[in-house]
DNA sequence: GTGGTCTAGACCACT
DNA sequence: GTGGTCTAGACCACG
C-alpha cells in the first residue's frame, strides 16, 4: 500500500480497513490478522496497527479478546457502514468545492462528464 | 472566530478567506488588510497570516505588490483556477468513493439529496 | 456468562466463584467441578480454570485433594480471610480517597446514600 | 512519584492529574507543563504523557492548542469532578467488598474504627 | 518550543 | 502467539 504524506498513516490505515470491512474482505466475527501480521501486510510498525485496532474497537468495528486476537464485531451493518463512509466523503467534498461557486447540479454534471474522461 | 482543533489554523483561515473572496467580502483588485491587521481580526499569530497570504498567492487568489500590500487577484485567473481545482477535487473524490461500489449516478443522486440535508 | 474486556478473564471468573461461594452456590466442603467441567460451564480455556482454582486455593477459598478434586474450604478459614481482605481493601480505599479532602464521615455518608443508587 | 506495577502507568498518571486538577494544583485555563516537562516531572517517557494528555482531552479535562501547548479546560466544575472521582472509587470499593457478606453499615463502622488505627 | 506521529525494540500478562 | 504497555529516539507540522 501507498500512503500519502499529508494525513497520518494510522488514519489512512483505519479508513482502509473500514472500507475493507464494508466491502466484505473481513467478515463479521472473523479473526483479523494479528497486530504483527497486519504490520507486515500494511508495511507499518506493529504499534501503529495497535493504535488503529484500538481506534476501530472504540468505534465499534472490532472487538479484541485478550490473548486470542482481534475480531470483526458482530453488530456491524455493512450497508449502513458503506453509506456512512460515502456520505462523509460527499460532505467533505462538497464543503471543499461548493464555495468555489459551482452548484450541486454543475458538480454532478462534471462528474458524469468525467466518465468519458476529462 | 472559533477554530477547530483538528485541522491547522492556517488551513482554516485560508479556506475562510477563500470563501469570503468567493462571496464578495473582498472584491477583485481590492487591498487586503495587512498581515498585522488581519492577525488581529482573525485572532492568530501574524506569522500565520503571512503563511496564509503566501499560500493564497501561490493558488492565485492574492497578489502581493511590494511596498504596497496584498491585493485580491483579477477575475480571469480566479475562474481558471476554480475549474482546475474543482476537477482535481472531483478526480480525487471519485477515486475514493467509486471503489465502494457506487456508480457515478448513485453518487450524484446522493449529492442532490444532500441539499435537503442528510 | 459474558466477560468484560477490560479486566482479565481469570480475575472475573475468580470473583464470580468467590461470590458464588459467599452466596452459597458452592457449599463448604463440597466438591467443585473439575477444571475441565468448569471450563465448559464458564466457557473458558481449562488452563484459565486451573489458574483460577490455584489462586482461590492460595486465598484459602478452595482446597485441592490429590486424585480427588477441588473442594470448598471449611468456614473458619473463610471468615478470617474475609476480615483480612476487607481491612486491606479499606486501607487502600481510604488512602486513595481521603486525599481528595473528604473526611471518613463524609465518605460513609456517601456510601450509605449509594444504597439508594447514585 | 511511585507507580504500582499492577495498573498501567498511563492510567495512574491520568488519575493523578485528574486529582491534581480537582484539588486546584492546575487552575482552569492554565497551561499545563509541556509533554517533555511533564515527562521529567512524572518520570516517564514523553510519549506516555502524550497519551495521558490525549485521554484527558478526550474526557474534557484538557484542551490542546497546536503549537502552543496543553491547557486545563475552562468548563470544569471542580467540585463535581471531585465527587465523580470519589463516587467511582466508592462504587469499585463496594463491588470489591460487599460480596464478602458485610453490609454497608458494617463497612462504615470499620472505616470509622480505622481512624483510631487497626 | 509545542504537540503529533512513527519506528524499533523490549517486556509483560493473558489464553 | 496474542494484544498491551513502555521507552528511546527521531522527524515533522504548527505558531
């Protein structure tokens, strides 16, 4: 994985894992890779993974069982999660872009045009 | 003004001024307050204002005239810049969000729904 | 049974069994379930039960008889132990709490109030 | 300061600072020692202080201002804080001790006796 | 100088 | 082997 330099790695990794859960890469009740394994996969320090797992637990996505491992929480509504993520992005995107004087309609037009390539 | 704690103050101030220019608070070719004045207005360190002005100049919103002060750039640059910025944002946004399995149409639908508030 | 995630399971199980002994679920001189049985009942690893039984024996609540099993200790030891434990807890508790400027009388008042629920 | 070995240092330091705020050692709106200073005072690693400050901010006790420092939040009701701490301790203490079969009255009696020394 | 992030490496408690 | 804690030391963005 490639990390941008702007936002902290642990935030990027957190959002990546959220996305992956939303997309079904990690199933409910399934064991996540151990912190050390994930550290290798994600190419970061195990402590960073620890932090990410802790935050995801705080947010209700993961559950840790001492001495056993970290598991995907069983009370996650994947669809809800996906929508949540998308809405958050939209909100941020619009905040970024509306003040430049384009309307939502114009923005949407540009998005649909883009399909053909700028 | 109140600043959040999450994003750096200079970013928040920069976006505020952009918005104010877009909304006509600072007119084209008009002189901006000096860094020290703006520092008082915005309740930040003068160094922070310097930084903000420099970044806004880099983005084409402001123009510095030595010994005279900082002025709002003329319209043409702005329009060009706006489109450029919007396109860049859209590209990044779509890359982030299409990945979750929503189509451009669905995204646009959500954006337009959002106008009514989530 | 549900275990919290904060404190180690073996502590939670230990306190549960203590409570159960105090409340008469396991009678004095009665045989406790074997570690394997208890492991099934308590839904934990047999090793964890071993550890718990060992600690409870150390505290005088249980007695192991080789080849026979683990039994609830006789009453006398228990009473003695209880007072000892309580005194120790009180001492620690007061050290923690008097420091904040409350007197013993105030503390007691709060404790008695608490019976009605905070 | 002496740390027990049972609970993590960052928890102990967090509770200590809470107590100190409650007792007025650190006044409202006052700047806390920098993480590095506090690290020396508390004889721990600066990262540990960071963690403590972050948690205390999460709980609303502290406010960090980027590049400036960490400050005691201005919306703290010290008396309320003190009571909160004491109540928490009482709750934990009683949970520990009631199951041994003593009533609240007996506990209080022991506490008041203790004043004269066990 | 301030807090924030990250790494490497260590030790520990838990299962 | 698992997560949790802690240290030492580094680098960076911020004001």
